[in-house]
């Protein structure tokens, strides 16, 4: 099935998460678009009732596109820990609670691993997963997913990034996402990999988004 080519000049980023907004702004910077956040437009956050990252990304994108009458990019992403059967997964943000206490959420993951006696190297395998949904006001949507594998570290390290970045060390790297410079993380992150796929199909690959992301 043919993908729809994006031909507009304005794009709504359907998120109120400042960390995500910074990363998406960096990824879209080369496109010459006017990007508007859901927060700037006063759009409410829809209830995320999906059972997958893609379903939740679609909910956000459709809601923003309908209310703003503009194309909207929805993002749903999270951390999946192998020894916890993929948790926290789509509930990654909710594990941090309304105060966005990701330090507490990371402690919770470590406690759950200890309770399960999951202490071996294999037990620390995890992945970051991202689904991006680009929706138009007429209901058309394009969905792309990206992921990056790695391992959990504890105590966590670094002050860059956001969310679970301080405890996630991607494969082939000695630093956690939170220890990397933003531009280095953007080369390999789950979000960059999903965005690279979107670029190739919806923007016809006219611009690049990270060397390694292009190879995903």
C-alpha cells in the first residue's frame, strides 16, 4: 500500500511531555516545518486506552489532528524489561505517577527484579520501544515503530535525557542514554529509528535522521 506524502507546512506534536518534545523538535529541525505542541495549542491529553504502543500513538495523533485541524504526530514509547515480561511497557509513564517520579519508577524495577531473584546478566536485558503515528484531519494515518536493545544498570547514571534513560545502556555502548550528549542519543534511539522510517516513507527520504538510525 502506498504511503501518503506529507506536503504541509505545519505539524502538531501531540505531546505534553517536555523530554519528548525536545527530542522530536531535534528530529524535525531539518524539515523546515512550523511545529506546534499540543500544550501550546491548549489541547487536552486523551485517555490512553490502547493495548500497544501503536494504538496509544494513534489515539494521541487522531485526537490532536481532529481538534487542531492539522496533521499531528503522536508518540508512545516506553521501556520493556525482558525479565518482567515486558513491563512496564505501555505503562512506563504511569509507573512514574502524576509527579513523574522516574527515580521511584527505576527503584521499582530494581526491586521487582530482586524479588524475582533476576540478578544475572540475561535478566537485565531491556528494550526501548517507540511508535510514531502521523494523522491527518481526514482520518488518514501512517504508523512506524523503532526499538533499541540494551541492558539495565543500577545505580543509574547520567543527567541527560529523561524518563528511564539513566538506567538504560544501549548495546555496543559504555554509556547510558542519560550520559550521552543529546545528539549522540539521537543517532541510535528508538525514537530516531521510528522517525527515520517515517522520513523514508512519508517525506520520501529527502532528509536524513542519524546515520545509525538510517540503518535500522
